C-alpha cells in the first residue's frame, strides 16, 4: 500500500510539473506570437491610420480618477483614427510612483509608460533603466517615424539636450509648454486688491524696504475694516511658495544648486542667503509674516484668505486662496520683483517649461515604431488641440473659424471637471507641446494673467539651473549627500527665521554644511552643467 501511495503521489507531482511547463510554454508562445505579429505589421509613416492591421498595446499612466481611460472620448476617437487599441493600467496619482516601481521590479511595466513625469519616472530612473535595457532609446525612432518631435528638437536645442542622457540616448519624451504661465517656476505672490484700495496704494513695492513698509500698513491700518487687529500681512506654508520670490530680491534664483554666469553654487551658504534670512527674521519678529508659517497646512492658509485676513499670499491663481470668483480676482495684482541693498537688479526664477519623463517605450513593446508614431501627433498644433479639447462635438464645435464652447452636461461642477472625463490631459504631465488653442477666444482673466506675467515676470526671469542628467556614479554620490543636506538646511531656515537659532551662529551653520561634502556636491553639478552647455 505504501508503494502504491508513493507512486500515486509521484504521478500527481509529475502532472503538476507538466501543467506548469505547459502554462509557461503557453505564455512564451503567446509572447512570441505577439512579437511575430508586431513584426509583420507595417507602420504607415504619415497620415492615418498608423497601422492598417489593428494592434493592441498596454499603457501605464497615473489616473486622475475622473473617468476610466477606456471610456474617454478623446482616446476612443484616437484609437479609431490610428487602428491602435490599448489596455490601460491607471493607478491613482498618489499611488502611481509605488505602482511604477513595483512594475519595474517585476518586469511587468507594460509597453508604454505615459505621463509619469519626472517626479515618478525620475532622471536617475531614466538613466538606470535605460542602461539596463528596460527602456529603449528613442532617438532613431524619432528620426524615422516622428516628424513633429524631430522638428521640436531641431528648433529647440535646449529641449534636446535636456532630454538626452549622459550616454547620448533619449529614453523619455517631455511635455514642452508655451503660453504665459509656462514660465512660472512657482505660483506667484499676489496682493489683496481690496486692501490696496482701502489704503489708497497706487504703486506696488519695488524694494525690500518698500515691501516692509506696505506690510506694516497691512498690520496696523485695519485694511479689512472689521475693527480688529487680525490682519496677516504675509502668509505661507513652510515658506515653500514665497521663498523663491523672496530669494530673488537678494540675487538668488534657487534654494540649492543654481548657475550664475557659468559657475555653479549652493545658495544656502552664500552671504545673499544670510541677508534673506535676516530680512525674513525681521518680518517674523514684527508679526508681518504669519506666526504659523511653519506649523500650518495649506487648508489653514486658504481659510484665512477666504476670511479676508491676508495681504500678500502665494498661490497659482489668487482666487484659489481668497475664494473669490475668477473675474473678481483680477483686482488682486501680482507681486512685482523686488531689489535690496545686496541685489540692485530684480530677478525671479523661470521655469524651463520642460517636464521630463512623460513618455517612454519599454523593452516589452512589440511595436515601438507604431508607438512613437502614435505619440508624435500630440506634438503638432492640431494634435495638442485634439488632446486638450477632445473631438468636436464633446466640449466644442466650429462656428466659422472660431470654436464655440458647448454647454457642460448636468452633473458636472465645472467645464474642467467635464473635460477631465473626455481627455487624459488633466492633472498629469501628458506628453505634448502645449500652447494657445486656435479659434478659442481669450477670456478677460486669461488676458489679465498674460499682462501681469509679461510685466512682472518675463523681463526678470532666469532659469536657475538647466535640466541635466547625472552619470550613475555621480547620482549615487549626490543621493548620499543630498538627503542630510536638504534636511539640515530646511530645519535651519525655520530656526533662523523664527529666531530659535540666532543668526550669530551663521558661521557654525556654514561649517556644518561644508562638512557634509557640499563642495563635492557642487562639483558634480558643475561637471553636469558643463556637459549640458557643451552638448549640441
């Protein structure tokens, strides 16, 4: 009986092994079949459809949660135009980085990684996964199959060198932006227009002394008219939004690595930064800067703004903080760059208007030629408009040479909420070349933003540091240094501004940073900048 039982167990194990092998063979056969089918598909180099014989690919992207991508009218229409269908994997934006990392670790990242952005598909990941062969080089595909992307790179050398890694390859395409707000590095600082009117302020401050004097008036002259001393002259959360605008008054463009006349420096150990801390400490001590700056959340900041308690405040648009209607907020002027005793020329940081990491093709992709043609359309004017506005009849329709906006269906709070259900171009860095949309009349608010930007940002804006790539060895050194360095500088900024740490300890602060290998840190970025500058 024992012998029979052993033979029975052995037979079962044998059958399980055969089943597993058959399953593996079947998966291998399916993968092989997929690749063979892809190889047999001819890709049309121009026009639509992209392929005559329908193919299906897998795409991974962060989802805004407004609609399933398979139900979006823009993607449905584009699939019909191209003959390329997709299976979409779209984890929520907040979980996307974790899901993407797991996908790379398991080798199950699909065929295309879409709209990840450099926060999720970091430059270091591009280099690492490119060297491993998990992401394929795109430059040859672009040259042969992507005329719109090729044109963009030829006409914008800074874009090309900003997406070309140290090994000379392009592993990911960018989102390149145009239009007034594309040069914004951060949302601007805005003034409370009602307060300015109440105080009869005709000219905005142009120096740090004039700014200080206006904040004192905000504090002392009851501009909100409620008879209480509850005004908050200037507000922020951890200085994360106003910092760069205030640093500009003291001759700095970035809170960290920046380039100045070809020389890379680390601004938190400069005399200019000490002057900034001294000024902000003065504002804090005199209750001109919100005492809760380093302890509140953004929700608290906005609540104070909606109660008409703040005078100068940062946000992307001012009505995000004040709670006003869009048109009402045109009464709130944008902050004008300041000068100071240590910097006689106004300066503000400028965005390079390039978001990296928005489109990559993996080594799993059976048809990279069709994939690059699929994305190339969105780098044309027509393609961007299609991506952003969707097909005609959903959000808009032609009325002569103008686009007439259609009524939003019931059940949606705004046009943007509805647009988010028909196109993926909402809340994520979609790969495209954005800009003004033809035939769409500018609103008064759009004109206001353009005018303010042209007057108060454009003439003074400089990119703090170009978009560079580090070699693998350089990246490892930077990672080792950067974590402790950033943490220490952040802690000390709060202590210096609030007075917990007196500025008389500045020299000790600088010596501590120097012991953190900041010289090597700067040298690595100097080499990266020199490579970027010398590249074609």
